[in-house]
């Protein structure tokens, strides 16, 4: 019996398609009675939201407390009061240099400033962010490095009301996929200090709701002025980051609260990107423009997302591209299911920046019985040369958000152990996250995954195993330890590990 390599490839493709389609089918015979039993633990309502006023304070709130000692006395007063026996005494007012939005916090809400348009603004400025630092290394036949690397995301949020704000963000320790830190000697990467300091605003935009900004135009809310807008440098993520995952200069307009195509709620967004666009190869493309139409429809059994995009570009760099994305998010019995299909079309030349192809993904997960543990099964099929419409320099490939072994870390030189490219490849990942305590402070994640090319796809077939341990250190900091090992069909092995501390402030 003749059994060629081409026949074997076809079988692998059919198996991969079958995995995805079986995962997309409803679970036949599944009972409607939920087996994930609710706890009979009774929580005193006085403990609900306890310490809310002092939790997760921003930098500006901490500065307020340093300047105004009475804020500390206010916290002590709130901790000592008995909500069952009110004294009639007003909650002391919190003092602030930066304005104060106390919605969902104890105390009176400020009357704010009423504009001629009829809008009421209660302005407040908040500064917060995340600092990430990691020791990490990787070793394979072609790449070896050990490094200490860092990333700082610093944000300033000027909240004018509940729907209007001006937002600015900096990433001073990284620039175009390079991160500030130190590469140690002994690998294939040159050792020394890595300087990627960058003080240009990475995000800077304003957003709002026209109906809320000009309520006098529609005092009885009969003209349906529910239009939201955003203008400036802003982060975009569509099709869960498969189609677009980038920060772009542009203008967006959204219409929601509609009932199109029989949906209980629908939302339509149009966006035009004018600058800072990175094509499918994660490289910035000068002069490219992005035109996007995004829609979202909510039904009783699922949410449907549909996006279409057009990106212009220099013909020497691949030229224009057209993109489609369709997603279904829902539940079947106990299972969460996300099924997506994305396609790209190179209208001029096929390059690493823009290609013609398709990518199908399915994510299936559920909480296990009698616990908070999570089991998941993710499958994917890439056809020809699919590329994203826009991908930031630290986001990896289109599969970067699908699973742990395909994940783009977004910090330093550490890449995805199984890669996250999508050309003529089929693969899957199965994982289990186990919580080591009832509070969820410590957890461990196990994942087994694999991918194999077909029809001349690049790269060997690979298997990988990944392990992650995560532990809360303080209310605002946690530790992540990752490890992964891979084996390809030629017998080559690779392994990597990393230890990261994240501090949110």
C-alpha cells in the first residue's frame, strides 16, 4: 500500500478541520440543569465592598492622602461606623487636588459644573499604571539568550463625566518592539545594555457620547443621539486581536442601542486610521491608511461580530489589502465557545506585510465541577498566507492571544514557544488552570499543544508543554513563573523560562 507524505498531510488537515468543527457543534444531550453547584455560604452585607474606599488607589489618590491628613481620619471614621445604626452624621468629605469622582464610594456626589449644552461634568484626573520586570531566557539550535527586561505602562485619565474623557499613555521603557534592560553574555544575542527609552505619548485620545455632551438637543431622548466618538492615538483590538491589534492615530464613530437584523442590541463602528499603522509583519508602514467597519449583534444564544477592513500601502511594501472577520461568542450548556473565521486578500503583491489566506480558530472552555478550576481546548487552522490588517510590534502573530504556548509575551525578546504564525498550519492546545487556594491568590496552569504544517507550509511539526505558576504578592503586585519545552519532528528541542513581577499602581 502506497502511503505518500502528501496523503499524510491531507489526513492531518482533515483531522484539524474536524477538531474545529466538532468543537463548534452544540453539545448533544447536554442537560439544562447546571451541575456547577452554588455555594451556600452566607456573606454579611456589611462585609460586601468592605475597604472599597481604600483599595486599588491611584497615584493621584495617594498624593491627596499625603497632602490632606483629614483623608486618613475619614477612612478611620468609615471603618468604625456601624451601617446598621446610622447616627445621622454626614460622611466626611474627601479632599482632593485632582478632582473627585466618588460614584460607588461613600459620601456625597459633587454637583459638578453644568455646561450650556446641558451636560454636567465632574472633572477628575487620575494617574495609574503597570510596571513589568522579568528575568527570562530561551535556548534552541538557532537562538539563545538570557536577559533582564522591563516595561512601564503609565496612564493619565482626565474624566470629565461618566462618558467623556481625555486619556494619555506613555511607555517610556520600550520602542517598536525593543525593551530597556540588559542581555547577559553567553548566548547568540550580543550582550550589553538594551536602551529603548521612548517618551513620546503612546496613547493620546478623547472620547465621548454626543447625546450626553449635548442633552439639550434631545431633552426627552426621542432623537436617538446615541453616537460615541473617539479621536486621537488609540488602541484597537478586533476579532480578539486576530484581525487588528495595534495602536493607531485615527477617528472613530459608533452607533449603539439599535436593533438591526433581529438582534436585541446591535452596535456599528466606523473607524479611519491615518497614521502609526503597523502591517501584518509588525512593522510600521509610513503612509498607510486603515478603513474599518465593525458590527456587533447580540442574540439570545450568542453574540455575533463581523468586521471588514481595507488598508492602503506602498506597492513596494505589498500594497493594499482587504480583510474580513466573523466571530460567534456563546455558550453550549456548561461550555464557553468562541468560533472565529478571518480572511485576508493581498490586492497587489503578497509579502510578509500583506498576504492572501484564511485563519479559523475555536476556543472551548468551562469551569470544572465543584471548583473554580478552568479547562480549555483551543484549535486552529491556517490556510495559505493569512496576515492581520494591523499588528503592533510587540503583539507577535495572529495566534498570539489564542493559548499560552502561542502567546506573545509583549516583553523583551521572549517569543511564543510554539510560534504564532498562521500559514498552512493546523494545531491545538489543551490546558488546565488549577487554583491552589480558595481566594484565588495562587494558581498553576498546565498546557499541552502542537502544530503541524501541510501543503508545503513552512516549519516542522512540533509538540510543546508549558507550565505557569502565578501568585499574588500584595494587593497590587503578583509573581508569574513560566516554563516551556518543545520538540519538533526532526528531534530538535528548545526550552525557555521566565520569572516576571507585575506591579499595578
